[in-house]
C-alpha cells in the first residue's frame, strides 16, 4: 500500500503536458501519417515502389508514367488528379484508395485489390484487370462497362471474381 501511495505522489508531481495543436495536426493525424512520405505534385515516372509499404501516402497530382508499384501496400493512399499511365500495380493493395480524376490508362492491375476504391472521373482505358477485385468500388458507368469488356479471372488474395466485383 505504501508503494502505491508513493507512486501516486510521484505521478501527481509530474507536470501536465498538453498536445501542441498549433500546427493543425492532432494525435490521430500524426499517428496515421507519421511514417509516410508525401509525393504530392511530384514526378515519379519510372520509379520503383514494388513491394513497399505506402499505406496512406499521398500521390495527389503526381505523375508516375511507367512507375512500378507491383505488390505494394497502398491501402488508403491518395492519387486524386494524378497521372499514372503505363504503371504496374500488379498484385498491389489499392483498397480504399482515392483515384478520382486519375489517369490509370494502360496500367497493369492484374491481381490487384481495389476494394472500396473511389475512382469517379478516372480513366482505365486499356488497363489490364485480370484477377483484380473491384468490390464496393465507386466507378463511372462508362469505366465500369469498359472494364467489364475485358475483365476475367479471380483475385488470388480475396477470392473475388473480377467480373462479379465489377457488377458485370
């Protein structure tokens, strides 16, 4: 009991520390983005991000022609108004990614997981989607029809049929 009283007195004597929110970033934001690099408005063309942990990373407005993201974890990343034509996203986790108004033309999305992706205004012209999982994805109707025309296979990670996940 004496040890507990001593411990309480020690804790009570410590000065209280408040969170400095003057930068506009709270604890949740810091925890979410503490280990990410911000690639917003940068040129990542031809770069190799294969197998990297890039969850919650921002590529908003970036250009990444022929970049390699095969097997990368991009869960929750932001690609808004970006251009990644001819990029390789095979086997990548793109779940819950913002792809709105993003150029994904001629990308390799083979076996990629795109569950919950928001891709309104995106372009998937000529994209390879064999084995991709688009479950709960928000796509423009024209993109959905275009993707359905060449969709096939089953995603090896989720077991989802590509055509069924697109609502074909």
